[in-house]
């Protein structure tokens, strides 16, 4: 059983992992090139700052940027000859190739990738519950020992993650489609807002906010991620480009000619989007269609949201998800409460009885 974990890298992921593991009784030591970052992580109770007297770890977690992760893995394998070493970079095949080419004892190396993160980076953005209910991909290779795989699984399970196992190339292809290209798409859409007049940007609603939320992510980190997974990202982006070209051709037809077939093309794209969206798992792996939304107007005043959530609980309704949208220039917001279909009418009736304004 793992008792001591050395985390190298006191950013969002490393600090969040340290906080979560420390709360579960693990001994955690922290290391980072930045003295300020590692001290902040320590103050957030992510572990102790590593010194020359710190005992050798059972597991080393490399939470360094993707462009240096492989070098840190190799040096960790060499420095701690009895430790299991993993990295949490979001690109796996390039790291694995570098580790294998180094000649280090790769039997103790198992790549991994927690599918968790935030738009903000750094230790200050760390959260103890960052990994709870999230997938954590464990990426062993042919030479990985069973003990090494078990050590990484233990870490992931301890912080509440769901462990999935897949080879490096399969992982990289998957995250290109479900993570890396969405980041590019969000950034491209958000970039188109730069030159819009304020009057136009002021019309932004929840749709634009949802699409562009991750565009606030760290450009330096994402440049490294995209470069490290360039082949898989390129293939997905080519597929996206084909579909965009079809849409542009349809719109050109509507503008410049009789538009024959254009509406069918647009409808097909939108319907395909519905089908793809329906495949994204929701809470506990359930599809989004399993829930319905009750929209409630919430005054922009202290305690209002807490009162609403308390009333939902008093009604005996289990809240599956919550999204809060602020009204433009208004002292109110709209709370979108996701519940199972059978709870919609009872929740509406109870909230209206208590004086809440409920919308369809």
C-alpha cells in the first residue's frame, strides 16, 4: 500500500492531488522549480515541501508541463530506484516514447491522465474535489509491472476517480476528439468576438458562454498539449474542416443561388449535433436526456441561491445538476435545475407555492 507520494509540480493538478491525498491520510511531499508555488501548495495543505531529508517515496507523480514531463519521469526513475513513477500529462504516447528511449527502468513507469481541470491554472485554483467522479485514465505499456499499475490505480481511486485503462495511442486519439479539439473550437469562436462592438457582445447569452467557457484556459499550457498531440488533433480538425466547408457551401448557395439542397445540409449538421450531444454522459454516466430542466428566477442578493437550494432539498427533490445564468443589466439570475423527469411537476408546484418565479 502506498504511504508516501512525491508530487513534482505544484500547479492546479499537482496541488489539487496533494490536497486530496493528504486528506485521505497519505504522506505527501511537494517539489516545484518555483519556491513560491510550492510554498503556496504547502499552505493549502497539499503536503510538505520536500527537502534533502525527505524519505524516498513509494509513488512519484509528475505533474510537470507536457514538454518536460518525460525528462522529469526519467530523472525520477533514476533517482528513486524503488518507486513507481507516473505522469499526469494530457498527452501519453510522446511521453512514453521518450521514457522508453531513455534506457531507464521503464517497468516502474505507468502513464496516467486525470480527466479533470479548470479554466484557471496554478496552485491558487486547486480544489480538493477536482478528481471526484472524474475519469482517470491509466496507461500502462508492455513492460509495466502489475505492482506499478496497482500503485497508480490506488492513487486515482483514493481521490474518488473512476479508473479506465487504455493504451497510449488510443488515449491520445480519444482526448484529441473530446478535449483538445473542443479547446481549439472554443478559442476560435471566442477569438471572433475581439472586434465586435460592445453593443453586439452585450447580447451574449448562455449559449455563447457555454461554447466559449474553456477559451479562458492557459495558452502556454495548451500550446504544449496541442504540439504534443499534433497528429491526432490534426486528423480530428480535418474532419471538422470538412463539415465547416459543407456548411459554408450551403450558406453560399442560399446567398448566391436558389439554395437547392442547402437547407437539408444545414438540418443534417444540426441533427448530427443532437445525436453527438446525446452521447455525452451526465451524472453517474447517465445521458443528458435523462434529466429535465426547471428554470427559476433568483434575485441577485445575499443568500438567495442558498435559500433556493434549501427549498429544493426540503421538497425532497434530488438535484442532478445546476447552472446559473445572470441577466444582462438586471438584478436577477436564472438557476437552471436539472432533475429526473418525474420530479419536474412536484418541484415546480412546491417552488411556486413558496413564491419562486418558475419558467418553462
